[in-house]
C-alpha cells in the first residue's frame, strides 16, 4: 500500500531554528531516506516551496487566483514523503521519525489507485 506522509510546519518554528538544529533536522531526513531506500519502501520526497504559490478556485466558470498556499492557519504544508509499506502502522512509524513531528505535525494518508466515486 502507498502512503503519503504530509509534513506541516510553520514559519515561526523554522525562523527560530538554530543552524545546528537545522543541520540535525536535515541529517535525520538523510538517514530516513537511506533507511527507506534500503528497505525498498522509498518512492519520493520533496520540499514544497511556498514562494509564489497560488490558490485556484472556480465558481460558476469564473476562475479566481489568489496568493497561497496560506489559509488562516499557522501550519503550512511544507513537504511530503511517498512510501510503499505493509500497513498504516508502518507508515505512522516512519512518520514519527521525521524531525518535523517534534515541532509541527505529519499527516499520514493512504493513496488510492482509482477514484472511488
């Protein structure tokens, strides 16, 4: 089963992070990627850039484009991991290894092969 690990964080926490803390966070990511590649569970990961992001909505055929991705919340979707593993318990165990789980949150969702609607 494939799972998307959605990493949320906030600008205040990132701004307050010292250089050694940031380097430790990046080292945790590197170690986790290496572990997941070795186990065959790694598919993809990426940071999601917030600069120049847009939100697109359509209402009655009219397109509205606004600056985004910000809605009125503190946390923003900052990145993701896509993994393939046995079950949700393993996916949540992987998510718990992400450093952002200590100061933000990581949401775990199963992906579907086909829409079920």
